[in-house]
C-alpha cells in the first residue's frame, strides 16, 4: 500500500515532508515532544494531550501494535488511559507495520483510523525536537488534504471535552475518595481501587461542598491551569477544612493556584518516562513519568506550604505539601502508565493521611 503524502508546517515557517499512516485529514495544534521509548498507547489516550500534536523522539513506533480494546462501557478500559485517543495527531520517524506483542490486538494505524486521528511518519523527529528545545514549543499543522488554520489550545477551556458529565462511582472500598475529573487517567482510579477505596468521580465544575468523602483528589487534565476558574474556586473553599487533599499534574497546579501560588509555562515542558525529581530536604531521587507544559512558580510560597519535590534537570517545582493540613500534590505522574512505578507510594502517603484523620 502506498501511503498518502503529508506535510508538517510549523508556525516559524518550517516545512517537513511526511507520509500519512493514520486517518487521512488535516489537523492543527501545539507540537509537543515526548522522549519515552515505550508507552505510545498510554500517551495517545491520556486526556491531558487534548489540543496537542505528539512527537515521539524514539525512532521506531508501532512495533508492538495496540492491546485489546475492551468494550464494556461501564468499566475502565483495561489497557488504555481513557476511552479514546486525545492527541490531535502523532508525528513519528519510522512506522513499524510489522508489529508483534503477546497482548497485541491490532496495528497502531488501525487504532488511529478508528479514532479519526492523523499519524505521519518519515520525519526526523530528533532534529524536530532539537528545534522545539531551542525555540520552545510551537504551534503546527499537519496538512494531508485541505489547509487548516493554526490552533492554540492554551487559549481555550478544553476540560468539558474530557471530563465526565455525571457523577460515577467505582469500587466498594473503605475509604471514600472524591475525585474531581479534569480528564483523569484510568490508572489513577486503578491505584485507588487497589488501596481499598471507593472512588466518587465528579465533573470538573461539580459543586462538591456538600458531598461526603474522606479525601479529595484533583486529577490531571489538558490546557492552561488558569482556565479552570470554577474548579480553583471550589478547591479554595475546602482549604479551610482538614480533609486530606491530593493532586496530580494539573491537580498540583490547581491546588497551588487555590492556595495562592502562581503558575507559568515552561519553554518546552516535561514529557517522558525518565524525569529525575528530588525529595526536598533529602538526597533521595526518583525517576518519574511526566506530561506537562505548565509549572508552579517556586519564588512565592504561601504560609504553611513547602516545595515537596524538585526536578533535577531544571530545578522547577515538582510537588507541594502542607503537612499540617494533610494537603499534598505532585507535578509528575505517580500512577505512571506508562513509565516507572517508583513513586506509587505517594498514593499510600495520601491514604495514611486519610486513616490518621479518620481515627481522630
Ligand atoms: N498532565 C497534566 O495534567 C498536564 C497539566 C497541564 N495541562 C500542563 O500541561 O501543564
């Protein structure tokens, strides 16, 4: 089969020639790169990538296909991070059509096609990444048929596209976690279910002030954290309570904004499975999975709060803690999926806080 020709056009005017191997349509978004060697299925279905076109620096993609797509709508998909693909496109170097894996169901190009997602190959993604590292993340568009306009996801509130619409309950564990869903990854829910929790998943703008729960969780999600005014406002109202709060990635940013921290955008973000973070006050380093473009400013720290972790590559804030109040959050992904599970103990820290409060 001869694949259709495609073009990647960046906002600085550079043009790259490529071939389509996914759904054939033009698409625009913010071009971001991920340096992981594995995990394309988890990344494609991570809702935090909404509005972004993903570049994989690892040169060979597709070689293990995609795992089975379980179809029971009531259950979480077993092998994916949400029900469908969220990236606006996938840019790779070499597409391996000759895929094999013990758990393979279909090829990657099939998965892109049934999700109406464009995928292009034949681009030197490492040189493209060098450009994005030098100049910073850029807008870009993939042209296959018609021309399309550049699209800047930071200017929109994308959460309504990825958050659940109605409250939903998972599991029947002892500890009740109220989960604010801004585009949660399935593995976060799985991590709670494995720890004797009931997860009450509510929409991003849900007024949870009268809900009964033992701990509040704020999820990951797409776009600029400052677009989440309703969520930030709701969180700020529960900061006077003493119920434990835990945030991951966007959740870290939203908790920070509610507590009086500020956020800014990084030049090209952290997206990979090998980001080193250091636990403040120790020499202990952890290798973490990450996917974010924004960070908390470390220069203005409200009373009672501390920077919990720092990134060892660029020294940026990787987590917050208010020990007195049992509020914790991390910029990285302790649930991993894909990536190292070394920091999954953070879920246990949160549950320890919950157990302590319940005893009192
Ligand atoms: N994974 C996330 O939650 C990402 C948070 C936010 N959208 C950022 O890019 O920084």
